[in-house]
């Protein structure tokens, strides 16, 4: 029933026979036909590939001299060797499933070898399919682990995923006492099987020692049948811990990071033996690595979230405290300043000159205290206050600021000037809050500029990075400058530059923090360019269209 036609079709029992010896080709074909094979023959190497492509035979029976240079045929190969003929092992191994016989070969042996090769090929394909299915199942487990930061959910995913993918009866997971991860317990059981104990109990020390040893050796403990070694320590420990559940097969899989294990995964069967394969072990170890990473990351994120929550609570408590203290301070201060004004106005009678100077000092310090209270109140109300947006003429606003602060500048012998840009600068903003911003910035510049110095203010328009229009206000002074190590902290509440403290320049450390918050809420930004001993330039950018 040999066929030489080009239209080779796939059948369940087919073979391609390639042999340059016509007599042997006929004998091989007859033997395979008798065994129920449909045989396709060729006598030269050139047509072997075409025969294989034309159909999907179950086996290729090939004369050794025709095999050289043959690429992987994708089917099992039986080589026909003459006595004393050598075999290229490297080439043969690349083909996959391969065997050989020495000529002359009996018909029954030939058929037996062919049937064995086909069986090995099918078993290999089945095994490869099972491994691929297991790999896909465990890949889904790893994906589920990566999608959550909840340590308990990670543990639940791994025990359920291992149990369903590997067909075992129990999967149990626990972390040890370790600061890197929280204490976790999780287990999965095949329906109808009892639960395992939640804790390791008296077996904990032995299990932890085994896990650390396995982790150090990058290994697992896989037992195919505990019944063959009933007296082993691990068999006894599992039996005692599991309440006489009598596991048949088991795997102890360490979960670790760095130098020590941080947990253990236990897989067991209680009815049938399980032959743990190398692919199964390798895939489980891969998932265990993802579990360790996920648990540590989840624990760190949870800790960070707790700290963040605590910081928010502390910030709220601080804000509430500031608001309460400010309210309590404003009431007596209002009374003090009211009576002080009455005394200075002569409501209580003439005030001697010496006393009048004392009252001036009290008035100045009362005013400082009032500004500090107002700044603290502003800080406490920053997060919740809304912006009253409307068109604001920046030039007019800056002129008001300069006029307000000119007496301060003159008292310190500092020249203050404002240079308006060539085009009108108008933005949508909260005018009162912008006035507060520029008052703080210009007042700072005056305070930190020695007598005889200058403070220059300019305004202009420019094209922003997003293609829109923005206003730019620069306040440049010839003052002390800011030390480089202080620059990253200048927007921190109550922070004062080291040279300001050393020079005894008065201030609360709130002005720039308030200004930065207001500018940020307007979707703008503040930039500092400062040289110690030469002065500071503060640039404020504001989008024309508003926040």
C-alpha cells in the first residue's frame, strides 16, 4: 500500500520511509503496511522535506546516509544504520524523539520500534500540553498577585491557584514572624476534605528550619509518597501537625527574599500519589518569588498608607489647633490695641513724652503680633478657602503694594521701584490673595536688603510652555541672598533661612509658605534665583486665564 504520489494526505497511522536501497525500502514498506500503516516512500534526500510538508506522518523511517543536513522534521525519527556506521548524536538530539536500529532488521522489531517511538512522541506532546496548561494557570496566579497590594488577597490567590492548577487536596500558606511581612494564614482545600490547622503549633520550629534551609539551597522538599518513609522527621511533623490527616504526597515550598525565608507554602495529597515533575517545581518556585515580592511591596505600601493617614490626622490637628489659638489670641489683642489707641488719643488724659515712646514700642509690637496671628489664621484656613476669581490688573495691584510698603522701605533706607511692561498685564485671579502674595514677597525683599540697597519690581507677559499666555512678575533685591542649603526649604511653614536668624531679621517663616500655596492654587509657580551676599530674584508666573 505504498504511495509515491505528491498528494500525500494526513492519516492517523502513516509513515514516510526514505531509503536509497530499493530492496530494504520494499521490506520496510511491507512490514509497516502489514502493521496497518499507510506508507509514503522516497529514495533520495532531496524529496524528504517535500514528503513531510505534504502530510503529517506519525513517523519518519530514514536511512542514516540520507539524514545529514535534515532539519527538525517535527515527527519521531527511526534511523536505519549499517553495521559500523556512526551516528551524529548532536544532529539526532536536535530532532527530538529519535531511535535507531542496525541493519538488517527483522520486520517485527521494526514495527515495535516504530510503535514505541510514536508512543513516546504522544506522551511527550501530552506532557508538553500539560506543562503549558499549568504554566498558563500559574501565569494567571502571578498576574492576580501583581494586581493587588493586599497581603491577605495575595495569599488567597496563591493557595487557590496552586490547588486548582496542580490538582492537590490541600494548599496551606503562612508567613513567619518577620518584620518584612505581616502575619498571614491562608489555605485551600479540595471540596469534601477537612481544613488544616491555622497554626503550626509544636511543628513550627522544624518547619521554619526546613524552610530556611531550602531557601538557602534554592530548593524545595518534594515527597512523592510519605508511606515509604513513615519515620522521617518531616513526615512525623506533618502527621502530628495535620491532626493525623496522613498526607501521601507533599511539597514544602519556601517563600523568601534576601538571606532568609519569610514564609512557607505546603501542598499535599491525602488519597493519591503525586509525581512532582521538574516543570511543576520550577513554575511553583517562580510564583513563590512573585508572592514574596508582592507581600513585601504590599506591606511597605500599607505601612506608607498608615503613616500618610497619621500625618494627615496630625496636620488636621495642627490646623485645628492653630485656628483655635488664633481665635483665642485675637480677642485679647483686639482689646489691648483698642485701649492703646484710646490712651494715645488722650482719652485718659495727657500722655508724658517718655510714656508716649513706650506706647509706640507697644504699638509696633502689637502690630507685629497682629500680623503673625493673621498669617497663622491664613495658614489654618488655606486648604478650605475658595478663590474669588475676577479680572485683575497686575500693574495697578503692584502699584498699591509699593505704595503700602513705601513707608517700611523709607524707614530702612531702601529704594523701591516698579517698572511696568510694554503691554497691559491682566489675569483672572483672586485680587485680595494676590495682593497678599506680592505684599509678602516685597516686604521680605525690603527686610532682607541692607540700608542703601534697592528692590526692583517688573511685570510682563510671555508665552507659556502649553502655548498659552502668562503673566510674569519679578521682585529683585540687592539683599543678603539665601544660602544654597536653605533654598529647598523656603516654602516650609515656620522655616527661616539660617542667615535671617543670624542677622536677627524679624519674621514668622509663614509669608512664603502662604504665598506659595496661593500661587499654586492659581495654577502658577514661584521660582527663586539667589546668590548669597548679592541678592535674590523671585519670579512669579500666573496663567492669564486663571486656574
